[in-house]
C-alpha cells in the first residue's frame, strides 16, 4: 500500500470532490452527505469558523498493489481502512467523504476531509509523510497486503513511464489552449487529471498515481508552466493586428511658394545669428540707451 496526502485550499476542495465522485463510487461520508457541491458547502460552514488557516482541506489517496487479493477485502474493510487513516492523522470526527476507484490496474481510495474541526480548531499537518509510511505498514500487516518495497517508493505499481508520458501529452495540450493557470487547470480537469498547487505543482491521474511536475521535466515545474503560459499570452498579444498609423503629409498649395520660402530662409544671412552677433547687438542697444539718458 502507498498513502499520499495533499493539503489543499478552498478553491481546490470542490474540484477534488467532483474528481473523486466522477471516477468512482462514494463509499462513506462523515458529518456530510449529498453531491460534491453539497459536501463542499457543508465543509465551508465549518471552515468559516477558522479565519487563520489558509489550506483547510486534505485530499488523500490510498493505493493498493494490483497483486493484492482484493476478494478478501469487503467494502466494510475498505471503510474501516479509510476511518483508521483519518484517525491516524487526527481527523477522528472531522467532515470527510471516501470514494472507491477500481477502474485501473490497482484499486485505490480517495479521501477528501475538512481540516477544521467542529470547534474551529485546525488539525495539524506535521509529520504527514511519516504517518503515511507507518499507516501503510500497519495495514499491510493487519490485512495481509503485499508489502511495498520502500526503497523503490512503490513506483513498481504506482507510476511508470507510460503514464508519465500520457500526463505530459495532456499538459502540452492544455498549455496550447490556455493563457492563465485557471484555464490550464480546467483543461486538465476535463482530461481527468487533477492539478495540485502549492510551492510546486503535481498531477494526479485517473488511477491515483501522482507525479510532480519537475519529475516529468523541468519545463513542467510550477515555474516552467507559468513561464509557458506567459509566453502564450505574449504571443497572443503579438498576433493582434497593430493599430493603424496616421501619416500626415505636408500640404503645399503652390510649389513655387514653397521653393521661394525655402530659398529665402537658407540664402538670406539674416536668418543666421551667431552668439557674437547677439553680443554686438546687445552692446549697440545699451550704448543707445546711454545716449538717450543724456
């Protein structure tokens, strides 16, 4: 088993709920009910009690090995596993929704939960990575699941190059049709890929496999994608037709008059005054004034 958790902001909570339900079956809920929109609204009522926390929800994925004997596990076993996971992370009485996905090679659970308790306190997210490791080992022992080779980080059944290439192709397609990050996320969602943003960016495909953007390629890191979106925006502006330029031609009524004017200006020396000419004229003017004064 491999467990992963993302701390998500309010604007991504509804997307996660819709993604989880669209790809699978609602298995269990706690203190919420109804459609993704209704569950999100119930989350929001409690989250409004805390105005300090920024990312108030979690989206966790619990992935089983495709070689696990899932016939031995009942739906109640899966519900119990989900509840134990929530308890492990301190979400005992928090609002939560659990979904079962079995459309891929390996069965996996999606858990979307509210970090804000009924009293407005936010559940800590510290040590999530180590809690996930401990929980996976506990479930492997308790339910006789295939033990994951931790040194290989479970990439033998969670990720492979083919899936990475499929996500890469979808990212390229979304970038071609987007000029903003919101548009990009919407296009990815339409292609059944969940976009997780924080300090970096990650992508979760329909099977639950999660890929960091930087793992796919440097140009698919958060900075790389933002750069490509900015370039797309610049190209869009450049492709716009430039505004018409107004050219003003001098109007000449009579060509002879224009020639005479130009000739008189350049030929008549009165049009040229140096600094010495100005000084001489000033001296004559002052001398004239002194004579009048007498």
